[in-house]
């Protein structure tokens, strides 16, 4: 569940070695055995392990030793002459592999591209990679990617920044990654997640010191099960809050948000409109037609502002922010879509505060930060964190592996969702779900996290039933209830295991 940066992992390594007195070579041997076991599960006949000169390479040498011990057909290609260049535990790992009879050669240009094997193991560079690959390392990565065999990466694909997920230049495209002790944050967010393939975590005897505050994590039902979902027998609609939704030029967007809020469990959904509605809303909602839409929100515990508002939204968002900030009772607000334009001022970004959840897609995030969309996509973690810091709000940066970031640096990554959500109106549904959860009393971070999880799960379920090609935003709404059932199932399964 936890996701660690390279700096955090170094601290955990050091604590295990120095405080718990576990020799580094023992941890390395555990890692090598975990990789060898992952290779065995693939039932391949021949394996080529590509080793660098650091500890990641040491893991590779010991994986080769274990595979040789199991009787496998394995050989190593080393980036440098191991006899001359290896030091410390990596050198000891090489000595152990060589003594066991592992065959090895030093890399020569073209040797990886033409390698005849069923699987390549990438143990070239580990979590310390922060600069673009050059020279022989870049050539080796290019050749591994061009070879016909699938690639299994040790800890992190060579070329991915373990802390940020950024990829600057050449990078190994793995089909599977075996992470040691904890998954690295860089393989949870894009673009790193795209290069990592399926990630499995191997327990090699390293545990983070408690408390585990400051660690990023995936959104998981077990995290939130105690905060949402229980309903008392004597409860009523007032027990679960009132979610107000502004209706603008594109009224369908507000209707989608309203449906999301209702399915997420808001006790009452209120549509505030300044003009007659073009289409009759569902009878589940209360419609308040007023000249001043803000006045219709006086009794709301949560507000959804932005879906379908149109060009007039920016001029009203300033008064909305003041209303929420100055409210006598706690009010939380989701600002989405057109409403986000009002967060930017002539002199920069407005600090709105922790009562707010901002839900930009990459282009909207870029406009707020003054970046390009390409920059946001290349540095998603930095973009979400910077926007949260500058606005004082919780930021949900949409996209594959949605990022939820707080102003104080906490981060969660949502693992649910697929291409089924790549459709107009999907973001409106998400804003509504988050608004419905806020109305029920969840704080901004938890509401954004759980909202992303339920929305992504509903999209996956709808896509599985209808295909991602034909799934619509309305279909996603129809599957929210099934996503909630899945939420309870997964949370309870974890609770049973803990008992």
C-alpha cells in the first residue's frame, strides 16, 4: 500500500543494516532470490540478466546465482568488467555468482539486441537514477527494448526516476517489475507506471520505522472503511448532508454531477439555477431557481461548482470562495472545469484553503500553473503538489493513476480507472461523487481519494460490461452502486486478514 521515494528507501535500508544489524549482503541475497522466484513463475527456459555496477546489479548477480542453483539456463551481461569495477556488497555478490559457476560476459555493442533468450532481467541501474542515460547505458537500454524477449526489471525500470516517475530520455519498457520491500512512488505515477508494467512487491526483511507518516500510498478501501459507509438505523436524510450544485450554460453537466452526488450517498442534492431548466431533472433532486445562486446554497454542507458553467463562472467563483471561507458552519467545496479559471488571479493563484478540492485535468492544471500540458504530463507529481501548495487546497489531478495531493505534501495515488473513463461528462460525475462524500462529512483529502477510487472502479465495471468503447458518463453513474459494493468487499477482506 505504501509508496516510497528513493531517499526514504535509503533511510530504511540504513536503519535495517545499522540499527537492526542485518548485513547488506543478506538483504541483497533476499532480493536476488525474490527475482529468481519471479523468473521461475514465468516458466521460461533461458534468462539473460543485465547488471550494472551498483547494488541493483548486485541483486542481479545473486538472482543469477539462485537461478543457476535451481538448474536454470542463465547468463549475465555486465555493463563493466566486474573484476575491476565492482565494490562492496555488489563485488561480493559477483564473487558468489562466479564461484557458483554463473556464466558472464562484459557488454559489447549489439550483444543485447541479438541476445537469444526467453526473458531479460533489467538490473542495470536502481533507484538512484536522476539524470538522462548516456553512453553505454543508453545503448544497453535501447538494445533491451529492441530485443524480442520480455523484460523484468529489478526494483525499478532503468531510466525511471524512483521518486517522481519522470522519464528523461531512454528508459526500459518492462512487462513486470519486482519492487524490493516497498513499491517505489515512481512506478505508481505516470509516466513511470507505463514503463513498469505489473509491479509486485517482494518482502526482503526491510520495514519502515513507525510511525509511517509522510509516506505516499495507493488509495485503498481499508484506508477509508472506518470513515465512511456505516449508516445507523435511526438516521435520516439530514444525517448525510446536503450537496448543492450550480447549474450553468451546459445543464447536462450539472445533471451528471447531481447523479454522482446522489449515488455517492448525499442525503439531499440541490440544483441551484438562475434560469428554467431545459430538461426535467430527476425527481430525486430539489431544484431552486433564484437570481442569486449562492443564496440557494445557504443550508448546504458541500458545494459542487464548475461543471457546465460556461464563461460566466470566473466572475462568480471569487464570491463563492469568500462564502465558503466565511461560513458559520463547515462547508466544503469542489471546484471543477470552468470554475477553475477563477482560482487564477492576475498576480498568480488564489489561496483558497483546505475546504476546497480542485479537480483539474492536465490542460487545466497547466493553465493554472502557467506550464504546458506536456510539462504537466511529464511531471505529474510535481504539478499536483505545486498546485496544492500554491492554492492551499487538496488537488486531484485527473488522468491514468490520478494523483491526490495536499498542501502539506501528503500524496495518494488512485489505482482504479481505465480508458472507459475517457469520455465527455466523466469528470462531472467525479466532481459530483466527491461533493456527495464531502456532504457526508469526509474531509477534503479523504473525499477526493475515495471519490477517485469509486469513480475509477465504476468506470472499470462499466467498461467490462459494455466495452470501454461504448461506455458513457451515464453508464459510469449506473455502476457507482456496484463500485460501492466492491469497496465494502475489499475493505472487509483486508479486515478479515488482519484478524
